[in-house]
């Protein structure tokens, strides 16, 4: 058996197992719901909900159609495709049941539960299957990297770090099945010759354009065959009114759903702050908002009162902190922080009151950080891009390093986020924010 056949077989088996597990878990959940009369009677024949195997065949067909058995994606892109497939499958089954007039024969709660469980079990199955294939040494594909040494080294590092993709960088072209061409500083003539040469020998040739702040996730390739020309249409999705409305609607709904939990945490933190030090619970500071409008940003108070004198004495003893602040816009060991404040900042819980700013339509849940007025001049050419949207409680810069990043790196990441926004990117940032908070990566 070739590696491709082994890989496809294992992936299909794991996808089928994830679907079977979804049916079994949903069956148990539906039996539990049977305790409540409002859900009605339930025909406990679980086989009927596989629709005579139709569900399995359709799932595998959709995954094949979307390239999940022959293309390589990172985990988040693959999860997006899986969720999209599950949604389309749900619509198809719902339509099938309606057209065949068999809707009364099925528990609607059971059908919904099956697809909800598929949405999280299938991505987990993909991780497990590719872990197994990696250990079997059938998932990895040897990749040769051509081009600028700095860009090539970065690509080599990224490929090794992303085991899910399955590319193994090698130094020998003879061992490679695929070639990556790092195009930085490469003349067009040389690039065309390399592509023509490698296409004769290699199964795949991948170009890595040197555009550090531009992602092609939202790009569309337009092929003009008559003119032998291709165009790349890059759109800024966050500048579209419909996408802003969608983003605002999703975030507002998320905040409303999380409000009961946050209220409990809010009260507990407020009591802790009052017991820890004198002063108000909340701290307000003027920040730059959308289109440069100034607004009052809410935070939990993390510093002692009358703190400027304390800071002045500290800087006299530690002059190196002045240089550190100029680079990171933070102090290594800020003497003004209270005991409660130090922990709140490490966990980023001091920013929880910014939920108020979201409800006041001054901030977003996810976006660039809310910059201080004094930082506007230091933002350089990025100021117009960053201030075009609402700032967020969390963002791309927070999951990429938080306090380990200097000011320029934060600006760069915020600009990248705005130029490459998608609702799926917001979802990734939202999920990874919890990972960062738990691991306390980049916290100080």
C-alpha cells in the first residue's frame, strides 16, 4: 500500500469513528432529556439516525469534495472546513426529512445533538488520526526549500513547528516530493526559470510571496486565460459594512451570553480590590477609539492611590526601567501595583470591565488594543489603519506574545489583523485567548 492510500484509509476510518461516537453520545444525551416531558417521545433506535448509512457516505463525500483527503491544511483551516461541511450536511438532512415527509419519525433534538457533537468530535478525530499517521511515518512529506536564507529559515521553522501539516524540510532535492520557493529578493526572471524547472520534476511547487503584512486567506485569484495573465484580488473584509454588522452582532450576543458568568467574577474581584487596598474599584482612562474618537476605557484598579511619587522614586533607583518602558510601554516591576492588581494583570482580568465599553459601542470583543492618546504619534503610518476600527479587549497581539512584544511588534500585529480579518480569525483568537490565560504565556 502506498502512503497516500494508508493516509486516506486511516482518515476515513477516524472520520467514521467520530460520526459513530457522535451518534452514541447524542443517543445518551437524548435519553437524559427524556426525563423532561417537554421534549416528547423518543424512538431509541439509534440506527435510524444514520439514515441507512447515508450520513456516513455524505460526510465522506463532502470531505473528499473539500479536499480533506488529499490537501494539507493547518488545524484551524481544517476545522473551519469541517464545520462548514457539518453545517451543509445538517441542511441536507433537514431538507431530506422534510421532503420525504418523515419529520415526525425523527426526534429533532436528537438530530440537532448529532450535528453539534460532530462539530467538535470530527476535529479531535483529525488530530488523533494525524498523530497516528505521524508515528507511522506515512503522513510526513519531504519538502525542499529554495530561496532567500532568512525567509527560508523562517519557513523551515514554521513547517517543523506545525506537525499537523506534515511537511518535513530536507536539505536534499533528490529526497523531496515538494518544493517551496521563498521569493524574497528573487528576480522575476530567476523565479520563472525555477518554477519551470521544478514543475518538470516535482509533484508540487509552492510559492511563498514576501508580503509580511498581507495574508491571502481573503484573496481571490482571477485567471485571464486569453491574456495569459492572473490577478490576485485582495479585499479588506473588515472595511465592509455588512461584515462590521456581522462582527458586532456576534460579539454582542457572545457578551450577553457570558454576562451571568462575568457578573459573578466581577463581584468577587470588586470585593477583593476593596479588601486589598483603599480606593475605587474601577479605573478610567482616556483611550483612542474608532476614527480617533476619545473614550473612557474601564479597567479594574490595579494601582495604589497617589502612585506618581512612588514611581518617581523607583525610576531614580532603576534608570534602566525608563529605556525598557520606551520599548515595551510597560515597566518590568511596576512599584505602583497592588497585590491584587499584580495578579489581575497577569491573568488579564483587569480588562474585564471593558465589557461595559462593548455594550456602549465603544469597543469590540476582539480587535487592536486600545491605545493611549500619548501613543498616537508613535504609531506611525499604521495609525490610520488601526484607528479605522474599534479597539478590542483581546486581539491578535495578545495571543502572539502579550507583554513579550515590544510596541512596534504590537502595532504590526494589530495592522495585520485588520487587513486580514475574518469571522473565523476572530473565533481562533477568542479560543486561543483562553489558552494564553491558562498557560500565562507572555504574562508579567
